[in-house]
C-alpha cells in the first residue's frame, strides 16, 4: 500500500504548515484525503513536489500490507 507518511515528515523538516501548503494553492480536501490514506493522482504528487521542492520519495512510499 502507499503511505504518505514521508509527506508529513518532509513538511515538518521544512517547517511547512498546512496553512502554508494551502496558501501555496494545494487543496485542503486533497490534503485531508491523503491524511486518511486515500489515493491521489500523479498530478497531485507533482504539485506537492513543486511546492515543497522535493522528490517523490519525500512525499510517498510503498509499504507492504500486514
């Protein structure tokens, strides 16, 4: 399954709050959807990487189901 835990770590490391993310044009509904583990489009991942100036691996990772 895909985990977005790296996104939350990256945001913390870069001192990016959800407020700053939303002000940069990222959708709050998509953010909360990701927070709940729902899938998102590659366009969304691209947008996050642009805003956070990071790699895809800084936003998401694959973890095996338990």
